[in-house]
C-alpha cells in the first residue's frame, strides 16, 4: 500500500472539502423561511387536488389533503387545525409550514424565487411530491 506524505494529506483534504462544498449545493433550491408569516396567509392549490387556507392566528383548513403516510395511502384529509412557521437552522431540518391536524404534524417545505419570496410549497411523501402554489380563493 502506498503512503501519502503527511504534507499532502492536509492539502488533499482541503481540496476535497472545497470541491464538495462547491458541487454539493449548486443544484439545491432556496428553501429558507419567509421573513414574515404573512407571506403564507391565503389560499393555496396543489397539483395533487388538495387545497389549503392559511389564516391569521395560526389556524388553517384544508380539503383533499394527502394523508402524509406515503403514496400507497390514498386517504385524503379534510378539516382544520393549527399551523406554525418552523424556521429551520444550521444542522436542522429545512424551514417549513407545519400543520397540526388531529395530533399529527404535516410539513410543507418552501421553494423560493430568486428574490427570496415563496414561489411554492411542497409535501413530500416517499417518492411522490405534492406542490402548492398561491391561488384564487
């Protein structure tokens, strides 16, 4: 087995770290939390047939919302509950709009446009993603 001289080991590790940082984040969408929860208020429509109304005071209602149990579970949820803005952080889960419904939390993650405004939100269920965009109420 060939040994790498000690002086080269540090250089190799440093170059690998720079390459990993430069290539690992390039294709990731901006998923930061909105500056204000006001950006979340209103009516949202999804590409999977669900609707979501986010109201002031931490309340929401939804219709035909995916169960959050994966694409094999075809149940849809209807009702209301409480929401809160999870801001995420370094080493934590990404920022999300968390919906609490009947003791269960469903997280919608943000996709921001180039100016940092919320473009859409998504609910991930194993290999299926349901995207929500602001829509007329």
